[in-house]
């Protein structure tokens, strides 16, 4: 009998085989719960900065960190939908800024009309991107890169190089502050963000439309062969993302009541960063909004903690970039090992 194994006994698995199985199990865990890793990273970052600084661990600072992540977090919510469908949107920040300018210019006539016009504008621009991607079968990267240039230039032409202060109560209502339990400072914008994330999470995880989005991101041709209306689903993704960008414009005016054509110039990259760090695959079909929420908080926590630790802003950008590369590398590694 080989290796001294008695009759009726099974040979112990080789160490290499056991290690391989553990790697596959870890990879499957990462793929099944993409928000798990980012959540652990967020908790670790909070612990490190709480120990390294005397000012980070406080309710006021946590409230400020969440508030600073609101606009990018809302942009990232729309970006998540597009990336899940195996696309990318480089124009979302520019679209949002154009929305803030239109809202500010129309605020004197009617606050509700200005808000509605801004959201409709963002929705229309998102629909144009979606239409070009679906009807002409152009790569999302090229379409949204072109839209970025067109919308950014149009915003500057529309604003004539000026910024517009906003005093309308409805447009600035998301910046209003109040206290939960008498201690925790929150804004109306935070509550709106929670509602939006909950609605999109439900749509993706509990509806047929959400299942179609994931199927489209995994394999568009296979989705088509199963009867999914690929172009219709993809167009709806860009349309909904545009609406979300409109709400991000409202968030931006609520936080800083001033519409500036030069604001949020890196909003597109920041939103992609939040999505990728949150565990959503750049190749589509895997991830979700809960991870994006955690990713947006990680970016805000990282910048806040490094600032309070006295780290130069350039090094903060280096740290954020390395984190993005690590997140994409982890996604690729998990996919390879699970095959």
C-alpha cells in the first residue's frame, strides 16, 4: 500500500493541493461578496487614522468625511450602473457641472423649474451617450470622452467664464443641517443619498431589470441569445445614470451654493476611483452599489486622515492611485484563480 496508508483510510491531500483549494475559496469569496474587502479596508483605515491623529476620531469629523463624499458618491452611483454594463462614463462630472449652471441661471424665475430643468438636461446628455453607444455600437470610452470635451466646452460658453451664486431655498435645501439624537450632525443631502443608494440597490438586486444589467455586463451576446433586449437595457442604464448626475448637481449646489464651470474637473476620475475601490469590476457584471458607497467613503477617509496627519496633497493622490491599481489587480487575480 502506497505511503503506508491503511485499507479504508483516505490519503491526506497534498499541501500544494490544500493551498490551491484555499486560494480558490478566497477568490470565490471575493467574487461573491465584492464589498467585503473594501469594508475591511475602510475599517482598517479608520482605526489607523484614529491612532495616528488626535482629531480623526470624533463625530464631527466623521460627519464632515461623509459630507465631503456626497457629490462624488452620487456621481459614482451612476458610474456604477454603467461600469456594471461593461462601459465607462468619462463625462459624468462635466454633465453634472452643466446641470448646476443651468439650475443657477434659472433659479431666479422658479426654484422647482430650475431644479427640474437641470435634472432633465443631465438626463438628456446621458441619453445622448447611451444612444450613441447602442445605435452606432461605438465604444463607451470614445463616446464619453467626446462628450466630456463637448459638454465641458459648452458649460464654459454657457457661463461665459462666470460663476453664479445660488440663493434659492429649494436648490440649497440639501445643505441644511440638523442633529440626530442631539449629537450626530447630518445634512438633508446625506438622507437623499441614502434613499438613492437604497433605490438603486433594490433595482439591481431585486428586479428583472437589474439581472439584465448584470447579464449584459458579463456577456452581451449571451444575454441577447437568452432573449434580453440588450440595446434597450443599455440605453436605460445611461438614461438612469444621467438622472442620477442631475441629483448630484443638486447635491453640489446644496453643499456649496455657487455654480462654477471650473468645478469638479476630476469628478469623473474620482467617481471611477470610488467604484473600482468598492469592488465593482471594470470589466462589468460584478459588483454593486454597496461597495461603491464604501469606496467613496474610503477615498474621503483617506484624504481626511492624510490631511490631518500632515501629508502633502500630492502624496495623497499617489496613495489613491496605488489603491486603485491594487483594487483592479485584486479583481483580476480573483477572476483567474476562480477559473
